C-alpha cells in the first residue's frame, strides 16, 4: 500500500506537502504511442476487462511522466457491461446502447439486475488493480479508482449514446420522477460496487466522474442528481474526488455535503474563486486548460504557474487538467508540466 505520506494522499487530507501533487485525467490512453501500439486489434471494453492489458495501460503514464498517482484505466460504462447491458464503444462516437432506457418498463428491466452481481463479475477489475498496486508498491505512488456518476451513466442509457443536451434524460426527471429515481438509485449502487471492487484490491482513493452534470440547472442537479452521487460513494473508506464538467454553478454542491475530500474544477472557474465557493474544508483539483497543452511551452508554462498561484487559496491543491488529456497531445508537454509543478 502507498505511504500515507504520499503527496496526493496528504493533499486529500487537507495538508500541504512539500511537493504539490500532479496527475492528469485520461493520462492513460490515446496521447501515448505505447498505448496505441498496445491497443492494436483490441476493442476498448475488452481492453478494460483484460487484467494484464488494463494494468499495463494504467502504469504507462506513471512510468513516462512521473505523476503522483495512477488512475485506473477503465471506462464509465464498464460496470454496465458487467451488469449484462448490451453496450459497445464505437470509435469516433463513444458508448452506444442496443436497448435505450426510455420507459418505466425499461427501467424495471435494467434495475432487475442485482448490483451484487456487478461486484461478483468485477474480478478482472480486481485482478488488474492488484497488479498495478503490486508494481507501484516500491515507489509509494497511490492508485486512484474510477467510476462514472449516476447522472452521466443514466444520460447515456436514456439517450442510447452520446448527446449534447441530454434532453431525454432531463425530460425523464420531470415527466416520470419515480422512474428516474429508480434508475439513478440503481446506478448509484452499481457505481459503488465498481468502486468497492477497486478499493478492495488496493486503490487508495477514488474519483467519481460526472461528464454531463454541467447540462443541468442547479435546482435539477440538487433534486435529481446530487443525492444519487452521494449514495454512490456512501461508506467508501478512502478519500473521494468528485469531478464534473461545467459544474461552476453547483461547485459547492459537488462537495456532496462534505463526503468528497476534493472537488475537481474545470477550466472555466479560476481556482481562487473556486476556493471561496467550497470553503476551507475541501481540497481542490485542477484546472489546467486542456486546450493550452498544444500552445507554445512558454504560454503553457505561464498558465500552469497561474494555476499553482490561484490554487494556494484552497486548503490544499492537486494539479490536474480541467478535463481529460486530448488525444493529439504531445506527451512531452505533460512530462514538462510534472517537472514544472514539482520544481515550483
């Protein structure tokens, strides 16, 4: 297990380690040539559920960049696949579901699966996590577990695939709130089972990722989403990071009543402003603009220094991006960011 003195874990406890911790969402993936080589001929979900492959992909950016945490290589729809739902990730499009959830009957069909079955089917995930933790053991680098939040999972299920505005999902909240809460409540248990499998195998922290929360009005987020996100991490005995895209209007709600040790901030909200919103009891994570990863180094470096400066307003700060690493990113830019942050 990683040392409790690992910079990431100290920051999650609200301490200020001598070196500011840094890792990147989607650090394991398409920006790395070694990842692209390894993935040839293997579909995304198959890669996620092949233990030696998932472990190697998780470890690649830790070796290359020297980041302060690994993030388990997976996809938010993996627990749905484990629940027996017919889903495939189509290149260039994303997750696509053969049978979207549009009615109460559809909700009843999907939620008839016991979340305990998801936990039982997650042995490949446990095996991969154990392999990663075993290799990281000597360095003391912690592994972060990963799961999608109930709203984002529900949005994919209801829409049947990616969507810009998630109109059907938002409509279900109001047209059939009982069906919505039944679906989101079940998804919270599925996400928790997926996170628990990773924790059991050695993950030292977890991140709940809500890609589409920014499409919601604050009142809808509070009434229809936040309680289920809180349920997804209820009783989790490792620190929780909660991140969503476009969540500036609900940033304080992202604390989940204090359950989240850290709140991830996207590039839209300066960290000093975010610190005023969430208060003194929450660590902040973020928030380098992913678009600047392709800018000249002097521009990117100035931006990273500004993020570090603004992050001093929070109780503690974990440097990350304001979203995931774009696939066209030069990996050397990420390595240089880590070196800059560690030297600051």
